[in-house]
C-alpha cells in the first residue's frame, strides 16, 4: 500500500510537470497583457475574457477551425482509403519486393518539405490548387500516406493467415476477404491510424502556412497572426493557442485508449 | 479469366505506388533542375545555368558542417531521451497507482500540441529569462534567471522536442509493457530472479519491438525538425541551432536563393535515404 | 471551479461564435454571387494595422460592394509569403503591406501597380519627402505609406533626475555610454536596452545605424563589404561592450518587442529604437512608466547620421484584376481622413505616425503626442541617398541596401552579431564571418566583378 502511494505520487508529480506548460498557457489566456508579463508571475488574478474577444475581432476563428477540420479529416479519409489496399497487398500477397516497397514508401517521407517548396508552389499555382481545400488535402495525404501504410501493414500482418485461408475455403472472394474479415479484425489499428493521421494533419505547420492564404487556411495560419507582433502579446497568444489546440486535445483525451491500442502492432493478443 | 490472387494483389498496389512516385519524382525533378540554376526569387526567375556552383556554395558554407553536426546531435539525443524516459514513465504508469486513467491524459497532452504553439509557449512563457516561469522557479531558489535560448540553445530546443515526444515513446512502451504476461514475472520471482534479471530477460525482449518502431518513426520526424527551431531561435545564436532543414529554409526563404536551397534539399534527401536504409537494416530482424 | 469558468467563457463567446458561424455560412452561400468584390489584404500584425482592421467598417460603409478580408502575420513570415507570391505571380493577395526595402525594387521590376494617378484628395505632396522618396522609383510612387518611422532615444527622466544627469537633445554615443554606466543597477534597472535579436530588420538594422554614426557603410563603391574595416570594427566592439556590460540579460535575443516589454516594466533607463515605440511607452494602459519618459535624437558619433528610415506601406501587385477597388482602399487607409478617424476613435497619440506633413503641423497632434517634434526631426535627418553616409555608397537605404541580396547579407550579419553579443564569438571573428559571407553573396550576384 505504501508502495502504491509513493509510486502514485511520483507518477502524478511528473504528469503534472509535463502538463504544467499547457496549464500555464491556459491561465495566461485569462490575464490582461500587463498582468501576463508581471514578474514574479501571479497565480491569483482577475480573470478576463478580453483576449478571446480581441481574437474573435481580428480573425474569424470559426473559419480557420472549419478548415482545419475539413483538411485533417478529408486527408485522413483519403489516406486510409488509399492505404488499405496497399497494406493488404503487402501483408497477404506473396511479393518478393515487399521489403523494398515498404522501405521505399517510408523513404518518401524523408523528403524535406522546404527543399521542394518552390516547385510545389509553382505546381500548385499552375494547377489552380493554391489556397484550395482540395490542394491541401492532397498534399497532406501524400505526406502522411507512408505512415498510415506502414501502421496498417503492421497491424494486418498480425492477423493469422489461417483465418484468411479458412475464409477462402468458405468461398470468399478478395473483396469479401477485405471487407468482412480483415477490416473488422484490424479495426483498432485502423482507428488508431485514423487518429494519428488527424493529429498529424492538424499539427502540420509548413505546407498549411505556405500554400494557403484566406480560403483554406487552417489554424496554424491563425496562430501565425498572433505570434510576434509589435507590442505586448503573451496573453493574446495564449488565448489563440488555447483555441487552436483545444479541439485536438479534447479529441486526443477522449480517444487515448484507441490511440494507444492501435500503436501496439499486435503485441496484445 | 480469373486473375490470380497474386497478380490481383500486385495490381492493387499500383495506383498508390504510382501516385507516390509522381509525388516524389515531379517536385524532385524540378528541384534537381533548379539546383543547377542561378535563381534568386527576387530576380523573378532563373538567370542561367551555373553547373555545380550551388552545391559548392552550400557544402562549403561554414554553416553546412554545423548543420550536419546539429542534426545528428538532435536526432541521437532525442532518441536517447525519449526511449530512456519513455521507459521510466511507462513503467510508472504500468504500476498500480491511483487514477491511472486520468494521469495518462496528462502525459499524452504535450504530443497533441501544435509544434508552433509549443515553441512559442516555451520561448515566451517558460524560458524567457526575465519574465518566464522557469526564471521564476530559479529565483525561488535564489538563482538568477538563465537565458536558455542564448546560453544553451541546442539543449533548449532538445528540451522542447523531448517535452513533445517523450509522451509518444511512453505510450508505445506502455502498451507493450501491458502486454507482458504478469504470470511470467510472478513465476520468475518465485524462481528467485531479481529485478535486474527480470528486466533483461523478460521485459526487454518484449518491448524491443516498440522501441524499434519508436526509433524508426521518431528518426523520420527528427531529421526534419523545423518549426521549433525557426520560431524559438531562428537557427541562432550564430549557427548553434541550425540543422539541415533549417539551413535549406534559410537559403530558400530568407535569402530567397532557390538554386542553393534546391541543392541543399537534394543533399538532405540523399542523407535521409541513407539513414533510412541503415536503420531498417539494423532493425529489420525485430520488426 | 475551472469547469465553471470554461462554461461561462463558452456561453459568452457562443454568441460571437453564432454570429461568425452565420456570417461564414452566408458568406459561403453568397460567394457564388458577384455583387461583392472581395479584397484580400495581407499585413504585418503591428498595432496600427490591427487598428486599421477594427476601423474597416468605415470603409465598407462608404464603399458597399467591396468586402475586406484581412490576414495578419508577423514580419518575417509576411515577407516570405509576400515575396513568394509576388515573384511567382501567385495572385493570392490583392493588397500587400511592404516596406521601404521592397517598394523601390519591386516597383523597378514592374511587379507593383504605380500610384501616380490617385485623385488629388490624396494629396501626394503632403507625404513627407523622405518617406515618399523611399517608396518610389524614378519619381513614381509604388506604395502608399501607412506609417513611417525613424529611430531615436527614449529615456527615464526620473532615473536621470535621481543621479543628477541631463540628456542633451542630440547625444553622442560616448555620452550614452557614460549614462548607461551610471544608471546600470541590475536587476531592477539596466543601463540601456538595445537590440540583439538576429535579423536584417532587427539587430542588423539597428547596428547598421550605429555603424553609420561611426562613419561606416556596408560596402565601398566597388561593392566590397566593409565589415572588417576600422569604422565597423570600432562601432561594433563599442556596441558589444555597451550591451554586454550595461544591457539586460537575454539581450542577444531581444528585438523590438522584448525591449518594449522591458522598458514598459521599468527595467531600462534608456532605450534607443523605432520612433513608433513612443506611443506605446507613453500609453497608460501598457506602460508602468508612461509619464516618466522623454526623448532625444538617436546618438551620433563621427557623423550625425544616426537614425534610420523605414515605412510600412500598402501596395498592389501588378496584374491584379481588382485595381480600382484596391486603389479605393489604399486611398482610404492612407488619407488625411483616416488619420482623423483614428484620432477620433483612439486619440491623437495613436494616429499612424511619420507619413504626412499635415499631421506634424496639426496642433491637436503636437499637443497630444509629446514625441511628435523629435520624431519629425529624426525622420528629416535620415538620408537614404548615396551620400547619406560619411563616405559615399553605391546603394540606397539608411540601415539596409536596396538590393535583393541584402536580405541574405543582413540576415547572416545579424546572426553573427548576435553570436558576438552572446559571447560565443569574438567581435573580430563575427565581423570576419559576416564579411566573408557578404563577399560571397555579392560576388555570386555579380556586384563584385
């Protein structure tokens, strides 16, 4: 029992240490600018919503949030749809190039975004994809596809081949095999790949800044407007940040079990 | 005609592979093309072929050597910290504690924060030497505020990134820990094994797989770290926190030299591919 | 408890959200209709610009049928996006905020719509000559100035009085050094707060003016960089000495904002920086020392050319299809009427400074802005022409060179300056590195034969 208390205390202590910066930012968002830079920092102070109002005045948070949602979920659905056939094929079909293909797919993620910025900018401009939802979905799908493929492959590979074989004996064709056997068995893996992809898209801060302007700009652009203006800005920045990360934090909290379970690659039998 | 299963499988692969190929080849081809041109954006277009000059300029730039070293230091130290602390925290979370579900939420939160927000948060609210929270804590213990981003720039960046990625490693290791059969540990204890032996022979083999996954995924991300550096230190002071992606960014979007940044981009791709091949060969048996 | 506050926040902002939601949806529905012309404006997120957005309803009332969509971002990101857009003809923005650096260069290249056919109510001759010149090429104005600034000295009269010191109207750097030494009393008060943050518009700009004061220039008339010459070496070692000994902790990373924060908290006895800071430091809402500040010109040394010249201006990319609407907006935002609008809603001390002579002959302004007289003097003293430094120079610009390559040169120099200030490099090494890199860049750009 003593052990439980001590270990609980230690665990909780570190947990709070990890969480503290976020908490601090949350508190700061309710201070006035002058209060926010006071030193020593104040823990008890008069709460104010003035920062949130300022932010609403300056930028339409709703538009950015809607864009973030559209782009993250759109790109995730597309990614999963493209990845399932590939992962299935690599997991269940004999293919002597399998390792090479997996490696190559993963290596496509190694391309540094900055190096191809100008070519991508020109391609987007000419294909009229600039500042469109579709353009952003496409590019984020391609960026995250390797990870999704890889995650799904690992999860599919854990399904015992006997189950697949027995479904053939029962007369299932390939489509049936995928839809009624593989997918249901790997649902945890798919949902965690889904969540991870949504998180990665939401937090993406390079392409979303460079290839959008007003129509499809997501929350990462929203933040940029509060990041380093003339004058005092800590409180407003905190408020904007809270608004930008809140949706994903809530999503992450409620689905942490899902997120975690899928990342085990079948270690749990 | 019934397609055989095998050929069906290969055909299904094609669309996605083709899409990825296009995604890689087209921008990459353009990048290669630009890397041989003298192209400053402010001139409005390329002003002519200059052979290998961009590569020369990029590689023999003082900053290149620093960038490579910094990239490696960043990646290696982060891998070490995340795995090490990930294991410790995962072990803690795996034990019998109060409200474990709730405290897990605290641990995963840093990973969910947008990198730009995280960098701004650390740079301003936490690490500011005069008004930051850490300065406040130091003052409580009678120390002067420390200017982290100037005196220990790379360490500060690594701290920020650890804050974000230790939760990731913790989660992965935690789930493998949970899958270890408690019976095995109990019977080993009965057989007289001490904690050390249990760790090496029972726990370690089971989490190796998670650790390999962590290393592979994290390396990909760490080689490309950019947002935190650009916001917190802008590569400085001097070149102390400049890594390869940042150097490429600097050439491309601060100096607006498309030629040189394309050359740098190509070099970065080659480097990353080498690392990928090396890693996968190293870890392949365990995946 | 926290939950309670969260709910309250939610309820109150719910109303705002609903309003925005409805407007977003209706905007989407109506985006297919053609009667509203939408102007996308991108700007730096400085106080004056943000204020402009708040007052934009005045414009839309006078110009129904034109809709405004503002995008704000910080200076560096703005520069990247705007340059990327205009050089690749992306067409994402209808109106851009640019500075004195870009305007003449891009005007020369034909990338901006010239502003020479604005109606006479705009009163182009009212614009301060230095600002007008800095935003023109071959006599044609390419960007309408939104606000202009030079640099000057701000100091705490109370601290000076305590030590029995008096700040002259035209101080020298030597005098500033003595004052800083006398007033330095960490951690409560630092002798002087100065810029160290790397960036061609941050520390490099400021140190450039210090160098000018010491008789230096960025390059000689053959475009050979002069950073390792005697004037620069003298200027920079002086600067490092001053900042390291009598400046605040964290100086190598302090830019305008950080120093503003310090000064407003009362932690600087002196601060030399942009004239726009004046309205912030004398603002009761933002400064704890708002009534204890006075001003003097930027310090001189060998020459009196110690202050800089800068203006944020609004321009229209060439090839836009919305030129007429865009020009209407520009007329509105940079007109005398706008200045009066701001005075009306926010007080005379907060009108955009440094653009029009009429502002500086307006008694209301002069009475409400104690810094006005000196701001004007500083701006008039700044000379960006080729004879503006002790020895003539082949470039235009006070604290920068108006050539595309300067961004690279200045950024690299700024990086080296910051390293020296942080004690990571010696002054000589830093200047050597900066000079070498400047040489490479100028050679690659074929300035040096």
